[in-house]
């Protein structure tokens, strides 16, 4: 497989047949793609055929096929390995087509239930991975491709690229030609400018999506969200929605219990009251990052939270210079349903951290201390454009424990004397990927237990620029990175329960970490009924693998797992052979926690089709009736793997 070129799965031009050892892959010319209402797939792919095995001198090895069982097993193993490799590549095939008008999806199994709540399931993720001039990008740098499934009896599907500034520069709207000019944090250009290219902050709005206050927003890890017009149903981009940097945002007319300024209790920088060397370093670095690399002063994390009890949107940002100096500044914002700022708090933490997700409870914010450090050699190569900018950073496994910062959400309501700048040290080393939920339990003596359910992985496995197996040097996707073997399976993402016990006076008592429901299989994308966010919940749903494929035992995921936290039961539902799934999303339809449906996307890579699947969460693991309905996306609109979704009920 080493002979396979990056162009074979990130195609940019019609390849020579002789250069394809395992598959036939052709690219149709890009001709005014955005103007044509009936567009077929840009990439035409046929099911791969196994190629001859080659020796070290690239000469064919003749394998006789007789009745010998060993030969038969070898042939089957080769075929399975080749098929698995290409199935993985097909999950990341670019889709350049967009819908002009919504398309009604056809039901191919079951039926949409009559009590399914009217609303829209939104899904965002990368849409394109290669341009027309030889450059490929890491999946995390792929331009955001928004998909919408409007459900009201039938299902209407729409899909369109989010017209960010970078997308409008890199895609010619008249011809449909793509020319990558931005480096992005995770990629190196092959065809564009390398040395001296300062276009690092490529806001592709591809990570998460949110509907709040009558606005639809697409978010990215490092920039302002983009607003999408939802009035006409065409998913047209309105432009940047300045959520946190506008007019030095401060709270106004704060409701009782709110915080109308940055809390003085939340100001702490290495014990020196906010001054000192790192303040000086910050003042030097910040204008360079903003002036040269166009980094905003504060970058919004792509993961937000919704507090259903207070009906608030919670977001958090960090400072741009935090990537380069050993401290981290986090600002938490709480908005009402009209985007009126109710609360703003800033916490300066003397630790070099990088956070993708976080959690909240009734009275606390919870930050996981994913420790990082500056990689000096990597920084020099990154600044010169010879390696991705993210290679300037690396994980920092210098301690056997993991810090968790339990921060006061309402300082005036906290009755403890605990110093929040001292983290709770979890007894194991873990890199937190996604938080499912967090909540508080208080006993009769006033002692507090904070439970957190999250997907974590090992520092030994996590690698910024190798996610999804992408190799920036070759442009290849290697599925083996996501499928660790030989006793390393426990380093992959899996679900845990973190329990933090605090005494009534706030002093730390104990922190434990254990596998959630003793479920140790590689698992990610935990989800719950959103009406129970921040409060005690019974069920968690996530994406995992059936371990049915020898070459792809752990990822991509093909199974939805349901974990009951009360009776400790675990039940699963899996898709068919050579099919994968993304993140499950819960759709509530009543007041009970399990009263609703699950929506998940099935990627049938062997036939190049996508399906929207509706599941009954109460039937998972109990019968074949867990699948309620399955709807087919037209083949010419087949799309690559999505990241995060959002269910927006009709107001």
C-alpha cells in the first residue's frame, strides 16, 4: 500500500490507469459547478479492485490459488485489507455540489413517525480536501459544508458551502475551480505559496453548528462564527457574527445573580496579581499574531453549552497568545435568548493548556487541563511554511496526573473558601476530547460531588496533526493511526466517569476516574437529551465500533451505544457491512428523558450513498425495531464525514 499516491484519494486530475494499484479514480472537469442545478458527483469512484502484490524490487509476486486453505485465507486477508483501506478513503471524498432548492428524501426503510417533532437537523463538517492545483488539506482544514434535514412529515434536504472569507477566495464562483491559498493550522500547501505564507487562520466554520436567538451559526476552533440565512431555506451565508469581540462586550442590565463585570476573584496570573514577565510577553506577542497572522484577540472555542434551566447560551474564549506562552486565559460568556450578555467572567490560569470542549453544572464551569508545550524546532519550521502551524505545539505529558479546574460560575453564591486556581488533579493522565454532561450531587452534610461524563484518550496516542491518520508530508490518510493494535487499544478515545468530591467548606476530598459502565471499547461523540444538560441524567448515547472488521476494528464507527447510568446496562445498534456512522443526536419529543428519537447519519461507502437514520432509543439492543426510518440522500449529493450536529425544533 505504500506505493499509493495521495492523489488516489484526494484526486485533482484524471489519473493514469497504470498508476492506480488498487482502485479506479477519476475526476470530472470543474465546470461552473455552482451554477448548475443538476450536478453529478465531482469524483467518480468504482469499488476498488485488488492489485498484484509487489516485492521490494516492485516485481509482481505470483500467488497461486488452489485448494490450500492457507492460500485462500491469504487472499481473503489481502482483499479485506484493500477494501478496508479504500472504504476509509471514501469517507473523505470531496463533494463540490450544492443544492439549489431543497430535495425531498425518499424513505427506503420504515417510515418517519407521525409523532416526530417538526424541526431541522443541521450537520456541519468539511466538504473538500483537494484543490485543482495539487494541494490537499487535513480534514480539520476542509471548508465547512452545511447540511440541513428539515423534518415535518417528510424530509427536505439542503446542502451548501459556508461562504467564509477563505472559501470565497479559494473557490471561483463562476467556474467552480478551487485554488487553496490559505495554509490553515493543520496543512502544508503543495501548489500554493509556502515560504512566508501567513494565511494560517483559515476560518472554515466546519466544526459545530448552533441555532439560538433566531440565528443559525456555524463555528470553528479559532475565529468568529458565521451566520446562515434560515428564512429562505437556501442556507445562504450572511457573514461573520461577532459574538464576543464586538464593542468590548460588557454585560448590561444584569439579572439578579448575574455578574456584571470581570470578577476580581477570577483574576490570578502566576500569583503576581496580573503583572510580571508573562504580561509583558503577552503584550509583545499579541500584536504580532493579530497584525501578521490575522488572529483575533480572543478565539472562540467551537463547543458551546446551552443551560436549559436558565435558558442561556454559554460560550468560552481564550486569548490568541495563549498558544505561545505558559498560561491560559479563559473568558466565559452567558447570553439570553436574544444574545443579550448577562454574564462575563475571565479566569487566568498559570498553565499551558489547549481545550476543545468543556462542561458546566448549576454552579460551576469545568475546564480540563490538556497540557501542551511549545515545540521550538517545530515552531521554526511552521513559521517558514515548511510544516503545519500546529507543529509548533506538542502535548506535554510531564506529569502522571491531569488537572481539572472547577471554576465558580456565580462567585457571589459560592460559600466555600477553596482556591479555584489550584486544580483538582485527576489520578490518571488523560486528554479530554468531548464532554457528554456534568452535574452536581449534594448530600445532607453539604458535601458536593461533581460528576463528569466525557470521551478521553491517552497523551501517548493524541497527535495534533495526525488526527484521522493524515500525513501532511505525503498527503495520505492512514487508517492505522485511528486503529491502534497490540495492546494499545486503551490509548484510543473511550468514555469515562470523573467524580470530584468536595467537602462542604469547598476543600478537595477525592477525585476518581473510571470507565463509564465498565465500557472500555473505543468510543466518542457522547450525547444526551439536551433538556438534561447540566443536571443529573440517566442515559448517554455515543458512537463506537462493532469490531467486526479486521482492518478497521475501531474507527470509523459503525455502532450507536446506549449506556444507562442507573442500572449500568449497555446496549448497541449497528449499521450494515461496509457502512459507518457519525455523531448521534437526541431529538426530544416529551418531558421524560428517553421520550424522543435519535438521528444519526449512515455512510454507506461501498455504494457511495448517505442515509439519515431515525432510531428509537428505547429499542436499542432489544429488537430489530430500533430502526424507525431510513432516508436516502441522492447519490450525486453524497457527502463526506460530518463533525457535529444540532437539532433545532420549530419555535
